[in-house]
């Protein structure tokens, strides 16, 4: 494997999505004060971006019902971004009232997933995103984009790289500064991920600096897929401490790649992240215990075991 320390761009940005994408799919709904404490702990690890909540109807995602309270109560650091997910114009209005500085909008490379997730076609999802983006610009709000199901959908099976590339390019044209490409159900393999990234380069003059990868670990492929992204020039990756979450609209989709495991890979390749690995491990243990769940980070569990049994 290549050591990236000699590469020109050896810094990788880690976007922590545990407080939003992680907690929204955990069965246990945490009290607001615990969520705030969770985010505050993450804010002092060196992370530069923490996705904190979603301004979505509590009818659909009850775990995010306290979105305004969470956003307003967290201790915001000047060098950390706190993006929130907004599914529609109503969500944006709520986010604006809460003083949000960065939002994320989303679409999917699958008609069936789009209809199940946000009750509209792909075309309609882009129309909704356009309205949200145009209004967000008026408030000087930064906008990040998501494309879900970049290689596979729980309803349609494999999705086409051309659709992903078209949607990602469209979101950038509309004003997103970056588009995160999501393997929502974790069926990607290095070859499939490479096909998507090659298609992005084919349909657009933009380089990989405009894209991020968001991998799930359903079949244990997240880290090899991330490595493929590194090989292709991706330098932004989404992850969730302790591997929290999954997808509420994709049965069988296990959690996001654990931030601990991602950091171990990146640091092992000589890449810089600016994130305190040991603090992340501690936070992963803390939140897993609070949720009453197993920590899904293989690295985190191993480090904690060694700390508790140093002679091992």
C-alpha cells in the first residue's frame, strides 16, 4: 500500500456525522442534554466539521425532534462547522430561525429510494433542493450536498454511476461547495466505487476536491472503499464515532464507518487529520454505553481493551 506522507495533499478532513446520521437511527432516543454533551465533547477533538442534527419532521425522525434546542445549546467553537440536514423549505426556515450557518441538502441515485425517503421523484428532489439552496444563499448559509445510494439501493438493486455523477454535478452547479457520495446500504466494493468516481471525472471538469465519501460497513467494505477513494484523490470522508447509525429507510444497512477505524487507517497511511484519536476512542465508549449498545469500532474496542488490560 502507498504511504501518502510524501503526497502533496496529505491532509484529510473528517466530517463527523454521529450526532445526526448516527443517532437518528438508534432505537434509544437520547435526552437533549446528552446530545449537547456528546457534541461538545466532539468539538474539542480537533474535528473541523460535526453534523449535529436534522431539521426534519419529528413524525418521520423522532430522534431529531429537539433539533432547535440541540443546535442552540451546543457550545460552538469558532474553528468548527456545525452543519444540519434540511429535507425541504420548511426545514430550512426552522434552521434559519435557529441561526444555522451551514446546511446539507440531499437527493438519491434511485427513484424508489427517493420516493420512499422523501416522497418524491429524483427530478422533484432536485427542484426542492434548488429552492432550499437559493434561499440559503440569501442568508449567507454554506451548503453541502448528499447523493445517496451511489452504487446500490435496497429497492432497485444496483444504481447507475451516470445518475450519481449527474446529480453530484448538478448540486455543485446549484451552489453546494462539496458533495458527499453515500454508499447508503454498504454494498459498494472498490471496483464499484472506482466506477462512480471515474464517471464524476468524465462528466465534469471538477477534480476530486469537490467530493467526499460516506461509506457504510454492512459487508465490511467501508475501509477498502475509503482506500479506493484515497487512491482517486478524495480527501474528505464522513464517519460516525463508534459506528453509530445506519439508514432508517434501508433495511439491513449497518452503521456508518467508525471514526476510530477511519482515523487508524488514515494515520497509518501517513495522512494528517488534526483529530485526537484517543479522545475519539473515549467518546465512542462513552456514547455506546449511554445508548446501551456495542461499540462497532474494531479499533476503538481493541484500544480500550488494551488500556483496561495493559499486559495483554
